[in-house]
C-alpha cells in the first residue's frame, strides 16, 4: 500500500508546519493555498517570548512548549536543506516606567523559572535593568523606562519560516498547488478540489487561518474563530541592529523588535470585528506610531519602509486555545482543523503542527 495522501488547505505557519511534519512521517502531501492578502504569517512580527504573559494554564504551557520546540524544529528543517528561517535569540526586554508593573512581571517570571515542570527553563536568568542599561541593549528607548532582561527571548521571520517549511515539504516529495481549495460533501463522501480539479485524499487538513470557516462551510461545520486585524510598521535606522533584543511594554500589545540590516518592526493593532479588511488605515498607523515613539523616541527620524496588515485567526472566546481537532462530519475522508492561534501562531504553530501530524498519521 502506498503512502497516505493528505491534502492541506492553507500554507501559513499552521498549514505549512503540519504539512512538513506529515511529509517527515511518510505521508504524500499536497499543500493548496489561494495566496489571499492578509495572511497572518507573512505580517506577524515573530516574537518568541512566552514567559512574561499573564495567561496561565494550558495556554501558557502550550506557548512555552512552542518556544522550547524551536531548536529541535530548526534541526529537522536543516536536515532537509533549510538553513535559515530568520530565527535568532537576541534576548527580550519587558519595559515600563512603573516599577510596580515590573515587580509584578518579575514575580511571575521567577515563579515560572522555579516551577517543577520547568515551563520557563528556556527563558534564562532574568535581570532587572535600570534605564541606562536598557538603552545600552536597545539604544532608541525612552530614558525613563526600566526593564526586565530575558536572555532566552527570540524572534523568527514569518515569511522565511513559511518559505523554509514549504521548501522542506517539496524536498520530501510534497506538492504545492496555488489555487482555491474547495471541499465537497455528498452524503458520506467528502472530496477536495482545487480550481475544479479533484484531488485524491485519504485525509484533509483545513488550516486556512482567518478563512477557515469559509473553507469548512460546505461541510455545514464551523469553528469559533474570527479574523482580527493587526497593523504593523517597518522602519530602517542607521545602526547595526543584528543583536538588538525584542522590546515589549507591560500591559500592552505593542512591541518593537529588530532584524538585521537596521530594520525595526513596530506593532501591532488588535482590531476586533475587523472582518477581512486588509487596508492600512490612518487610525491604525497613528496607534502604532504613537506607541512606538512613546517606547523609543529615537525612532523619530527613522525611515518608514513599509506597512503590513495581517488577519489573525482569533479564537472565540478570545482566551481559548487554538482549535485543533477532527471534524465530526461522518464523512468517508477524515477532516482535521488547525486554526485559531491569534497572535501566538509563530510560536505555537510548529509544535502544534507536529503534534497534529502525529495524530493524523496514527489514525490512517
């Protein structure tokens, strides 16, 4: 009997990571993507620093496990010819002008670092930095901000990550198809097509991000996920930024992080009820600029390179885990869903894709 044939609809981090993990386990994978504007993976900043978040329980454990998975994940990609996905660990700063806010975060980090299950083992030894020390690490910062230094903080380039995963899929014999994947249900028969061509499939994975429910509609099934718009600005500064850390403000969704070549990324809005609007707007840009300049006044003379807009697949309610499960459709071909990572996709996605692939292969 030949390899199990799995069609993955969607090639953002959720779909691409699942496809790679399936192909590594011997499945014959076809990845279908409509290349719609607003893919969250392409826009996301790529911060990998889960330890300071206030959320607890299963969400935090999955978030921390996702960060811890990266070294072995990168080794797996390297074995299939992918040498760089923009992953670096330059550390992270948690910023505030309010010492009480930093005290609260510091206590949370200390508790996680000392936990028996070592959820925070990857964070490294956290240090309290005064204003001058924080600016030494990220020179554009406001001089009134103190910080917590988290050595294990990192970042990944979402576009490079996606490209690397898809390259690895093809090196393992997988097929990439650009087009609109459509599910067809007739009684117990479930089929999938791309641009009216039926594809042979023993299993189907719907990992279409914010568009997941549009893809699932022919099955009369949906998951509680909605689009959430995020607007981001990329700057260029005249400095060697390759070793600059991630900088995040306490009690805020706003951040700064540096990539090589003087590129600084500032974000992000979290626009509920946005639908599929992918426009960069004056209001969104104002919000991002204001927050960026409050944290780092030194950005005032930076060149604006581009704006990016991504539609995060946000779970409902908003504090829920990603929606990763089999569709209970009773169909002859099993369908799985992998969606709903919100702003955590670039951290959680590779690990969740790997776990889901193991489940699918075990069930076929």
